[in-house]
């Protein structure tokens, strides 16, 4: 898609921005639901950012009334100038700060986890661990968690070497008799915790075919708001 002019919803600056439409992954996601290829390679296009005020969002022409306050805050300006953080991670963290200011804590957790993914790609385990723990704190500070979010917390805790918390959280959800697909992922997480494995693993490792090698011909579109776990459950007919 060609770049087009966008007017920042915070400061009114016009800039050229690249529109992006999220496609379907052709391979199963990671346990924390990072999409599989080829979507996982498109993260640099998930957010736009105003070159003047630094406001970041999927569409910078739209801004919550509290966004201007977030963008003007000292911690937001400090983040933009923090050269110790990778530029793409700063963009996701900037969006997370705006979301947190608006009270969308779960969405802020998601954006913070995306920053951790960028750190993974750059081999910055220290930053990835820190941002995973920040994402967990945001998830836990928000409304009651659903099963999908809890599974992602378990994975974030495991990858941040918070073994006891990860195991306790997984066992607590298993006691609630979650859907079979969720239970299978949790059981894999517990095995990984026992092995003190901090690595990235695919959902396909936990679930039976056809999710071991999902092909585009098997896929149905992700319905709005359901998330990839919802897509996985529908794909399995559950």
C-alpha cells in the first residue's frame, strides 16, 4: 500500500504514513500468541508514529482525549529520547503509555509485550524480560482476566524466569477446567517450567494436527475481537 498523508490526532502535524492491514499467519503462533510467519515479520508496520510529537498508534489520525496528556508527560518524552531502547520497541512502549493513560490496561499490556518481541528479535534478553514483567503487571492491574490472557501471562512469566509464579498461575487456571486447547498449552508450559526452559515455543507444539502445520487452505479469518486463540479454537472445531 502506498504511503498517504495523515494528520496527527494529538498535535495536528501532517506526515506521510504507511497504512497496514494485518493478514493471516500461515504458521501457528507462539505460546504468547505472537503470530507465525509471514505476519511476525511485519511488526515494523503495525504502528504509525507522528514525527513531531511522537504519538504512536495504529492510526495516528485517531486519538483518545487523554492521549495529548500522555504524550506531553515527562515519562513519555523521556522514553522517546531513551537511546538504550530499540527504536521499534520505543514505538510500542509509547503506544502502551497512551493506552495506560486512557485506562486500557490490557491493551497496554499487549503493546508492552510487543516491545518484548522486538527485544527478542534483537537478542536483548534483558529488555525482553523486563518488558514481559511490565506486561504481566498491566494485565493483572486491569479487569478480570480471561483464559487467553492468563495463558499469555504464564508464558511471559516463564520466559522471564519467574518459575514459581508461572507454575502457580498455570495450575490455578487448570483447576478451573478450561477448554481442552487451553489445558494442553498450560500442560506444556508446566513441562517447560520444570525444565527451566525460557525459549520460544509454538502453539503447534502443544496442540494436535492440523495445528502442527496449519496451511493457508485450512484457515478461516480471525473474527473481530476474538484473538488468535479464538481462531485456533474455531480451526479445531472447539
